[in-house]
């Protein structure tokens, strides 16, 4: 079993190798992945549809 002292040493090594900015980016992407996974379990739609006024890329397209 890993004790708290070993865990602290591992975390310090990870911070030295990756840097704090990279770790925060990893945390953000991990949080997004977990949120998407939970939403998929609930059965919610992946992305709510936006009106053409809110999404300029879709403004010129026609929906058939």
C-alpha cells in the first residue's frame, strides 16, 4: 500500500517532469471527459442545437 509520503514524492516528481501548466491542462481535459461520460450515461444529447444566429458557421447552410 502506498503511504502519503510516497504519494507526495510521486506528485513532486510529476510536477517537475510535466510542469504546472501541463498538469492543469491534463486536469481540465480529464474533467471534461468525466462530464461527457456522465452526460452519456444520463442519456442527454451531446450538444444542444444552436440557432443560426448563435452559430455563424451554420448561418449560410440550408437545412433539408
